[in-house]
């Protein structure tokens, strides 16, 4: 199952007020939308703390690929997720560890909500 991309600032702000779970490789925010749409929506962000534009883009590419691989099985329909890159860790963490970080964060978010 593919996902839709969050682009509107309002959607990011709503996710920021919702559930969150931090891991070594990333911070994941999630919320059930409460509408009838079964779509999974995902946003990606990295602040300037992550590094220059090259470092931020690399971290976001890794987050996008992790989301593509994990959300198909573990994402819940009708939820919004925001994946936030961490300084140094998102770009440097081994990719299998990044995948397990996302799986762990999703499991914990779904237990909370």
C-alpha cells in the first residue's frame, strides 16, 4: 500500500500535537485523523540542526525509503505520520537499524493511540 505525502503546514502542526515516539535514528509523530479516508499520509522533515542542505536531503531520502518499506506493513489506514531526522544519527545509522527504529516507534504509537 502506498502512502500520500503531507505538505500543508497545518497537517504537520496537528501531528506535532499528537502522539510521538523517539528512537535513536528518528522522531516519529502520529495521529489518527478521524476521517473516512483510508489513506496513510506521511511527512518528512529535518531541521538545520541535522546539517547543511546535503546532510538534510540525505537524511530525508533515508527516511522516505524506510517509510516506503515499513509503512506498507505496519502503517494504519487513516493515520498521519511525521518522520523527523535527528542530528548525525539519521544519516549515519545503519539502514537495518533505521528500519527497526521505525518499526519500534510505530508499534509504540499504535499502543498509545
